[in-house]
C-alpha cells in the first residue's frame, strides 16, 4: 500500500532514521509528481528574504524562536511567545516518543485552534511523524474512516467543540478500531475523560517531558495529511512532506508581507483545513503576532479585528460577510469598521454573495482571491493587490512559486489549448503534494505523464503569465455546445426578489443537456416556476435557461474545514428524478 509507514525499531539513532527516511523517499519515485519535483533547483531561494533556507518544520519553529522570540500569540486562555512555543514543541515531541510515536507514525488532530494544535505540529516535525488533520465537525463515521484508512497511533482531541460533546462521540466509535490507537491525548480539562477501550492521556503530562535535543525530521519526511471533501467519492488523504510545507509557508509569508512588526494576524480559519493551516505557518515563518480564537464566531472575531488592529485575515465570503455585519454594528459606522486591514485572501463559496466583494472593498476590506486545493495548498496562486476589483476577486492569478507552471487542456480531445481558451487546468510546482496516502492508483491517475497535476478545474491561461479559475469541471455545464459556468446562472437567479440562493446542474434529455435550477426562496415569498423561467429568458441566452425550477428546503452538503460544500452529484440525481416525473 502506498506510503504506509510503520514503526521503526531503534529509531533513536539519528543516522539510522536519516537513512530510513531517505529510503522511503526513494519509494516515492514511482509517483510521477516526484520525478518532476526532484528537478527543482536552488533558484527557489533567490527571491527569499531569508539568508538560510528553511526546509523543515523544526527549522521554521527554531528560526521563529531565535529571531522573533518575544513576538506574541494570543490564544483564548493564554498569551505565549514564539520562544515558549518552540520549547513546548520539543517537550511534546519527547512526550510523544513515550507513547511510541516515531518517524512515519500518524498523529490525529481533532482539535480547534488552540496552542496544543501548534505544539503538536512542531512535535510531529521534530519526530518526522505525520500530522493528520481531522475536521472539527467530524462525527463517528468520519473518525472511524480516518482510523481505518490512516491508522493514527494517537489522536489528540478536546472535550467539546462548540455544542458537540466529543467524549460522547469517541465513546460511540467502534471499540476495536479505537483500541488500535496507543493513546488518545486530551488537550483540555483538569482530568482525563473515561473513554472505553482507550488509553487517555492528558496533554499537560506531555508538557512535563524534557525537551527533545535533536530533530529527526528531514526535508523529505512526510509531514501532514489533509482529506479531500469527497463530494463525488470517498475522501482521499493528501500527503505533503516537510520541505513542501516549509517552503510554501515562506512564499506566502513574503507575498502577503507578513513580518514581526506592523503585522497582526487573525487566525479565524480552522487549522484542520489547508487554507487555515498554511495561513498559520506563514505567520510562524514571519514571527508575526497573531490572535487565535478556537472557533470562528462572527461577533467576537469582529471585536478582535478592531481591538488588535488586525492587518491580515483570511476566510470565505460567508465569513467576511458576517464580519462586516458585526463590525458595522459594533462601530456603528458603515465607513470602514476595520481600518487596519491590509491583506484579506478570500474564497468564494456562496453564489448568493456574488455582489459582496464590491461592498466589502467599499467598506475597507481589501479582498484578494487566491487559487488552491489540498493537493497544491491554498495559495498556489494569488491576484495582485492593485488589480481592478473584477479581476482581483476572480480565482486564479499569478503562481506564488516562481517555478510553477499552468496550462490548459481540452477535456474531450486531449489537446493543449492556447491563451483564453477554456479547458481543464493542469499545474506543476515544486510544492505539489507527494501523493494520496494509501492510494497509489489515484495518485498515478491524478498526474499527466510529464508530472502535471490534473486539477479537475475549468480555466484559461493569460498572456501575462496569470490564469483564471472558472469553476469545477464536474460542475461546469455543457449546454448548447458551450461550456457554461453554473455560477453565471446561479448569480442571475439570486438577483430575483423571491430567491435567496440557487444551485444549477445539467441533466441529459432527448434534446441534449439542459439546466435545472434548485431554489431556496426568501421567507414568506411565493415561488412561481413559470415566472422564474420567464425571468431567465429575459436575461440569459436560451441554452442557459432552466427547463424546470425546483424548490428545495436545503441543499445537500458535505462538511469541509472552511464550511460546507454543495453536493452537486446529489442534486443531479434529484433533477433526473424530477424530470422523470414530468
């Protein structure tokens, strides 16, 4: 099974471990991505502000401690420094070794944004262990899936996340699966919980260990796993190594101009998602002070934006919309409730908020769109801050890594396309993921023969070296012989006075593919299907007009770290069923 790393006896011998990790890296050469990745040159570093390359997570933490030791991190219950964080990571690393954690072992992170999350990340870096991100919204089925397929040696958790009782959830997990973990690490509470068939240890006891003296993590050491959303199949587990994470964090830090002075970051995105994860480690790379609420709450986060004079915050359009609402209420002004903001990378998730970016920019929120996915991190590319609004808020932009490449291929003919021609985006970068953990077949299928990642996204390239992201290929509609981004139709529908939100899919008919619209109506409004279709006919090309409009109580969704994703595949099935009834 691909990249299934086991325990290593005698792992305390540093030379032995170095050889072990190198041998594991050699196994990766069967994966197309690595054959390309090894071509990366030292030129990566010629644009870096750092004097010495930082190629491992321990190097990032140590650099932050030595260079920005007293820079502060403001958690919910305590304030601590980068120097304190580095010491904690080394203590936790020693504590984990006492639980049998060594190079290649997996450590589950079922945690909100707390100090323990960062301390455990640093510890995994020191040990050459793999941090497995577990969505804070995971429940019994998802936790069992992680244990079954990834086999974490330990899982770190807290008693509660929001209203969820995680102890009760753990007690519901299959006891045979849970017993495969050598320990559960409880990161809150004065005493450990009683969880059947599990060895529960307190995080505080790990902090008492003597700091580990030497790090076992190397640039090619597997370091972190993120799961895909699994909207059309079982989630896949995306694996990155330490060098990929460290270098990308520095790239983002430099591009967003994070630094120890004149920077304050709000870490409101969950660390269990690749967006929040890289935003966190970019702050660490810069030694930048940051505020760290455990979970996102709009009102409290809006207040922190004001009180701490936050300069950098990242999130989705829903998050920024709620922050602006709360900020205007708190400041009692619509001018600019967050005047200190300088950089606000954001992702568009909600078609009902298509007009929000212009409002946000008017209110002093400098939104800027990146492009990313778990396989290439959340900041594969970024728009220029001085771009016009309509361009700055369009996904895509210029690759963050100077060596990265983007091209477009016709999904039907397989031919590479020129600038401004729409097709599937294929990307390459030195920091593309190692592979899908435990799934060699999917890993090979994800890459072209020459090592480019097939993103599954629709886009175009531009003559200036940038590219445009237009939507997911699986979501793109082929209507009337044209490729149509469903967002175009959804945005138009949401402008209707009775429609609160809309999702559009295409279904096959005797007359070709036709769009079907699913509608959430405004409370108290009356929906007239014929009137909605007539409205679309007045404003859209005929092939874009839905053949039927279906009112739905709520959209089917699947959880993701940054919120929820609409299950388009489920909507397509519902649309076909609806047409069969007509």
